[in-house]
């Protein structure tokens, strides 16, 4: 059964960190999460004022973040001594687990900075596992030509294109997260199977798409949450259409969130705050 567009979450302009302008769709508030996805931010500006202040030192606990840089240069540094330069097309995968303290600071004073940060929840059993961090250079992320035109970049999980399995660099998550970046020419369609038990969404960042049998377009800057089904069928409505496919197995657990801490209960949130204040969040 084809997945159709169930509802649209309009990306909203807001700011985060020390005043970085972002467009937030998933995760504006608790009703706009899509289990296991907690939040999706697009950052994109040609004006340094919108990003230069960056994200100075801050903590996380209980989930994972994926930062995908389309254009620009950002430096990640964390309490474990990792230093990662994130440039055009690179991905950074960070599992906060029991605790990470890091900063994400622009390494440019002009020009375009553009990309995405996605927050993926961890199941209760994994929320307190040790923090982990991985830089994935663009060259290690496979891009395949689609039979009808366009390309797919497989960041997480896998895709099957022309009977060939394309494995992304990120594998084996409990949430089975799929993260694809697609470019499609106008009027071309992308069809692919998708696990039926997943929650799936499309985030359009250039152009617009039609989903399933519906004619109404999903436009740039919006997240389209899909109905349940086992087939994706997405058609580009404009010449340069670009979008993300995000899909994952829901955890169906309670969520307690306080800013950068995402746990199951309020007690666990209070513990995270106490641990951070006492300087033992990451111990
Ligand atoms: Co952070």
C-alpha cells in the first residue's frame, strides 16, 4: 500500500544556540514529534549574522543527533577530546547516551552555511550508554543515480536501486533509522519500498513534491508526515527538487524532555539536571 501525505508540519523560523537562525519542523512542540524523531532543524543563510554565534558549549543526554552539512564549515568539539570539521556534504553522528558536552561553532565569517540537524530518540535501555561520536566525510557516503533521473544519497540504513543494495555509513540502530537525501528532476518519480511499521516523513528543502496519489504539493521548508504503508511514491513538481526521506521504527515509550535532555520520566530529567550541575553528567 502506498503511503500518502497525512499532515504537514510547517517549518517555523526560530533561533537556537547563541542566536543561530533555524527553521524547525518536527519538534516545535511535543505534538509535532514523529517517534522516534524528536526534532528536525534546517539552518541556511548567506548572512553571517544568522549563524556566527554558533552553539557554544552545551550538554545532551538520552538521544542521538545527526548533523548533515550541505554547505559551510562548522567545528565540533566535545568533552571526550573529539574535534570534527564538518564541511560540504559531511555528516556528524553523535550518540549523547548518558552525557556529552560539546560545542558547534562556525569556521567561516561569510558565505553560505546550510544544513540539517536531526534528533533521534534512544530506547530506555540505551539512554545511559556511553557517549559516542563519529565524523563521516562526504566521500564515504554513497550516492547512486536513479533509473528515472536524479540521485539518492544514503546516509543511514540502505536503499535498493537497480537491484543493487546501497549501504549507508550508519547502520544497526535500534530505531532502524533511514536517512536519504534525494535530488529529482521535474515530473520524475522516486518509488521504493519502506518498512510498514515505520513512521516516515519527507522534508522538502528545494522545490516541491507530490506524494502518493495526491496532487497537492508539499513545499520547500515543510515536513510531510506520511500515512502507514509499505511503498513510497514521490514525484518532483519543480526543476530542482531536493528532499530528505526520514523513516524509523517508533519506540512507543514515554518522553520527558527538558531542553537538551530527553528521558522517559521527570525523575530522570531531574537527575540529568543535578548531574550536569554537579559536573558529573558525562562520568
Ligand atoms: Co548540541
